[in-house]
C-alpha cells in the first residue's frame, strides 16, 4: 500500500482544514495536488494523474476517453455524492472502484434549499438589491403556511428537506421513481406522480439524480403545466432544467420566481442573470466549511480503506 500514487484533483482540497492532508501524509501514499487553482480539464487530468493508482475527485470529467488514458488507476474516490461526471460503465469494465461521500452533503444542501424557499417567499434578495440602489420600496411577501411544497426526488436529501419542512408545518408533496411509502406515511408527506407534483406545487424543489437510462428535464411543456405564480428551486443538476424555457416562463410572469445553484454550463453567465425574480448562487449547496472538511476527510478515508482491503 505504501507505494501507491494518489492525485488530488480538487483545487480547494485542504482549504478548510488540514485533517485530510494529514491523513494522506500518514497513509504513506505518494500524492500530488492540483496546482492549477481551478477545475482541471480532461487533458490536464491525464497529464497529472497518468501514473496514479488513486484519484480524489471533484466534479471534473472522467469519461471513457479520460479513463482509457489512466492505465494504472484503481480507485476514484469522489468528494461529494454525485458521480454522473464519471463513466461508470467504463470504470466497471476497467475494474476501477468508484466511491463517494453521500451522507455528509445532506444537511448543507437541505439548509440552502430552505434558505432559498424563504428568500423567494419574502423577496429577501430582491428587496436587498432595492435598498442598495437607495430605493425604499416595500414588497409584500408570502407565508410558508398554506403553500404546497413539492419535492421532486426523495433520496437522502429530498427526504431531509421534507422532514424539515414538516417540522415547520408546511404541506409537503413528493414524487420519486421508487417512493418510500412507509417513510412518507410516517412523515405526513403526500406522494404523487411526477406530472401531478409539477402541476400541484406552489414551490417545486428538484432533488433528482441524473440517470442515463431514465433521462429527465423540465422544459417548456412542464413549466406551462405549473401553476401560474409558482416557484422553482434547483440545487441538484443543471441538466435537469431547460434554461431557455425557464427564462421565458419567468420573463412572462407565468412563474413568479426561481432559485438556482446549478447550471448546464458553469461558470454561468446566461440570460437568467438579467432577471430580478431569480436567485442565483455559484454551485455552493455543499460548500460549508464543516461539510467540505468532512467530505474531504471521508474521501481520503474511503481511498485508504480501499487499498487496505
């Protein structure tokens, strides 16, 4: 195990604490860090990791072409939950283990989602921007009570958000390909079909995984089927929303607001930046000091455990 070479692809690794770096040092692995101070592209990954048996990965791309150029790679330890940036079929064919840290992301994503819900309901961002423009213009908000909050995707994160909202006495609706009916009954969450959820929700929050065998995207048809004045939140994956169709739905007033943390192309500089009824954050749902440090630590622990077995 001592002779293993590890590449740490994340440009911010160790920024919030030294524990993960200390674990690497104590492991006896030979390791190198990403020196670019940004996300590496496929060519750069290959150049920096071609002789490595292990990679601690972020959201950079590991498609079939990249994996074919990493002949020694045995383990990809993802710092985070999403693994749709990794070609899992190619990894399986090459016998590359793919690990992740699914539990640690739950609370930070849930808390940002709640923050976005309250921001949309009370127009916090919009009214702050007016104040900064020296405008004293009051805008009435709305209470959470009486709103139907739809959770599209009831995995770990979706369930946690639903549980927190129920503690606030919100009416929570949910949809999932494989719904946990026992959990929903215990929590008082009403299960609907995806179509019914989209049509019924006052606020629709997306918490889906991207599945190759079951592609899904909210587009013009889905937005038009939503209630007039409804709101949308996406802290899941940018590919799940047709951004042009969302722009039109918001500009026309059919949807009254949206909050997005993820985008089809990042960094995002598109038309949504010009709308006042949109909250935009730069893919920070899991980015708290505590959660990032825990994710990095767990990613290193997963890698060490793999090579010890």
